[in-house]
């Protein structure tokens, strides 16, 4: 089974409601209609690779705020696949975005080392990583950066979760 990283922006008022009733988080993340696609992205299995390019470590390490780009925040609710969802309040989303918004594609390319990625057993590249995998990570990094920008511009908070 794959571990897919998901990001969903949320109005700060709705986040406060979910913090009071965390048992509602799963219904919020997986609504019965298609509304999830209006405020949600996934970065497929690129999450730990992006984290590694930003921090130089696996998902458990790294210095904040870059360590929070992919899997930061505070746990909320029950396990929804691979642990609970995590929330980041709007001001913290802005702080995280400000920390990585100026990281360029060239910066990431300079940090990309297939051998280091394999040695660190970065998901999903533990057994195989090549220079061609950089484009996969870069495409998802671009999407994530754009999503953060949109979230900040709208003054929203964010939920992060793996499923």
C-alpha cells in the first residue's frame, strides 16, 4: 500500500470547530461529495523525498520551519490511515511558506543526490533512485509550493495527512 501525502486548506473558524470536536475530522477530510478537490492536493509518494531535499533528513528530522513543510503541525483526531491528521494554524502556515518560498529549482537540484537518498532509505526510493526521479519530486514540489501560496493568500489554515 502506498503512503500518499495530502494537504487541505481550512478556514481558521472551521479549524477551531474541529479542534473542539476532533471526532469530526475524518468526515471533513473525506466528504460524501467532490468538494475535496476544491481545497486539496496530494503530492503522491513524493512527500519524504521533498522533505529530504528541504532538510537533508528523513521525515522524522530536520530543522523547523522547513521540517514542517510536509509533515508539521499538531495531531488532531484519530488515526486516518497512517496516523492522525495534523493541523497548522494560518499564521504558522505563513511562517512555513516564508521559509521555503525562495528555494529555487536549482537549489533543489543541487541538493538532489540519488545515492544519499537511497542510503537514507527515503520513501519510495529506498531500493532505487536515479537522476530521472528528480523531475518527479520537482513537479510535486511546485504543486506544494503553489498550494501553500494560495493558502497563505487566502488566510487559511492547513491540514496534512497520509493515506
